[in-house]
């Protein structure tokens, strides 16, 4: 499924993989995020931290009217305030989607799937 945007020049289709990559990149840039988690942990191995090429497995994109809803599955660093990190993820994802793709995110739901202690 793709997000469709009608402009005066024609129709633009943006695939969910592109949206997932933008969302994953924005998410991993936020301080306190260790990595992306799989949305289906039992099937994909519960402790796996997704690499850049697998962002789509940690992001769910749904189209609702002319806007989208995004679910982001993350792993946070131990010692960070989870509510602040999650709010920063929401703000950065909304900003990046709007500035890079011209897509408005109706909602960005952040699911913290784990906490990781990082070595010093």
C-alpha cells in the first residue's frame, strides 16, 4: 500500500517502505534511542535490534483519509526518561515526514519494546 497525494501536476505515490525508512532514520537520531525493535518480536527473535536496512520491520504505517498513522517500535537506553524520549521521537518523526515527504502524520504511536544497558 502507498500513500497517495494529489497535486495540481498529478498524483504522487509514496510507498510504505520509504515512509518507514524516514521514520526509522528520524527515530534513531533521537538521544536515548538504542535502536528499532521488531513489531512481531516472537516471530523475529525477541532480543533483536534492527539494523538500518530493516527499519520497515519496526514501523507500521496506516493511511487514514489524507493523513497517516505511524506506529514505531523502539528500544531505549537505560537511565533516560522514557516519556521524554518518546515525545522527542513523536516530534521528530512528524517534522521529518512533513519536511521530507510532505505527508502529515495524524498520530505517531511510540511503543517501547525494551530497555538496553549500554557499556561505558
